[in-house]
């Protein structure tokens, strides 16, 4: 499956840049999975800090308004600037050409200004202008980032949900690393966001050069598996010596039979601590299961057992599954996409917090309006004589 990845704002740009880096290096043997990567921002310095997205694909918007300095966490401004410069973005997309991609992925940190406001506008535009599905990858702020970030995230999420074919959630609260620098924590989280896509997108590319799986997960499977709110689970088991990216440790599983190995890695991928946004499998309408690793470990019966396990657990009926052989890999990787989620606790929490903030803001605004309009006192007081500068 081939993606056009568009990062909006700082977080969006960084994650899109990592997609471009992986595409050029780690994923290059699987074909060109991300033929187009673009970064859009109101902050010039964020765009300059990117490494892999070509300079020509970095679009600075709102120059006349914010002069390259960003929106200052104002997502209304982010939305307005995106709307005003859609023609520039459209031009960039036409020059790059998007006819050979299977879907768009718009990425943004939902708590800020540029991505939070701009991403929903961009998604709506892409939906209107293109036939291909448009997915959003929304990064939720951590709890300690404050009320404004939470409020912005809630509004952005509601707007994204209206137009995107699916909104994949990544929750910074679950994945932030304590005791490291913010930059390190972001780098770690960004690799967690991007890594699973190599397996998801690569499996169905017939020109990938790797051996072909027994049951290939192709673009159609992924498209049919996504919808509504989604969360992606990832688990890894060392088979010939290796390291688990998500859990930081891995168990040697060689002693297990291959069927149990495939089944267990998928079960691990659905554990709350393995998902980009914590949720319960039973709250998913649809799911996609993918097991990747050296062919000798990919057991058809085990993958089918894992698929069945999910089929019994989700509230809907559609569970797709497949394998992706990687002969030189030292681990078995299980990936699960859960979508059509009817409950994501962190999303609920953000929406509830934001609704409470909105209520307080409305009350205070009413009071402020009353203070602004003091006309009822005008008739009761002798007016100030503005001509002479003295009280009349
Ligand atoms: P914008 O540039 O105005 O769109 O704002 P940001 O992209 O900085 O959005 C702020 C939100 O994104 C906050 O919740 C940050 O914690 C989060 N964020 C910023 N950079 C990164 C990053 O590189 N990775 C992740 N996972 N989150 C980030």
C-alpha cells in the first residue's frame, strides 16, 4: 500500500519526516511505501529542522500573518491560515502527483495550533478533491500539558472525525518517557508511531523482493479494516536474539511451538500497554491482524487462531489477517489494528475535560460581556467632559 503522508505543525512534521526517513532506509527493500511526504507549518524553524522530507515538499503557510513564527497554540488561527493557503498546498500536491498512491495520511499533534486547526481543514479538502481514502493520525497531548492543549485536542478530534475515513489515535500520555529529555521522549514515541506502518504497508507490495506470505494483507484489507477511531497494537518476540521496541524487553520464545508463538504475539499486541491508544478489544468493530518474521516461524494455524481470538472478542464481525515473511528478521512481530472503537477512555477524558472548560469559559465570557457593556450606568452618572479634559 502506498501512502501520501502529510505532517501538519511541529509534531505532524516530525512524524512525517520519520516516515520519509524509514521509507528511504529501513523500508526501502519493501518498495516505495511512502512515495510522497509533505510537511506544512506556520513555523519556519520547525520546517528547517526536518531531515528527510525534501525542501521542495515543505510548505510554509501564513507568512504574511505570523511571519514564520507559528500560531502560538491558537488552533482557530491554524485553521484560518490553512484555509487561506489551500491553493499553495494544492499546487504542491499537483506538482508531486498523487495518482499512484492508495491513501492519504494526515498527521498532527492535536493539542497545538497549526496541526490542531490545520489538519481538519486539510482532511476535509482532500476528501472533497480526491477519491482515495483520507486517514488522520492524531497525537493526543499528555495530561500535564494543560487545559489549552486538552481543549484544542478535543475540538480538533471532533472536526477530524467528521471528515476523515478513520482517525488513528496515539496517546502521548501512555507513551511519554519519564526521566528523559522531552526531545528523547518525542523521538522514542515517534518511532513507535511509525514502525508498525512498515509491516502494514509492506506486506501487500508484490515488488517488495521479500518472500510472499501465505495470506497477504493488501491495500484493500487495510482500507476495509479502518474506520472511525482506531488504535494500533504492536508486539515483538525475539526468536534469534533481538530487542522488543515497545516493551523494551523480549522473551526468548524458541521453545514454544510456532502456532503458539504467532497466537501469543498477537495477544500481546492487543494488551493495553501495547496499543497506541489504550482500549478494550471488545470495543472494536473491526480488526486487522498481521504476523511478520522469518518464514519458518509463520504458522498458518497460529495466525488463524489469533484471528479467531480477535473475531470472538470484537463486537463487530470483520477481522482480517495475514502474514508478512521477512527472512532475515530476528523477531516475530505482531500487529493489530482495532477500529470502529466505541470507547477510548483517554479520548473520553479529553472530551469531558474540554466540555467542562467550555462551560467555565462560557460563564466567564458572559460576565466579561456584562463588564464590557456598562451602558445601563451611563444614565445614572454625570458624563466626563472630554472636551475640556475636566469633569463637567
Ligand atoms: P503545532 O506546531 O502548533 O501544530 O503544535 P505541536 O505540533 O507542537 O502540537 C503540540 C502537541 O504535540 C503537544 O501535545 C505536544 O506534546 C505534541 N508534540 C510535539 N512534538 C511532538 C513529537 O515530536 N512527537 C509527539 N509524539 N508529540 C509531539
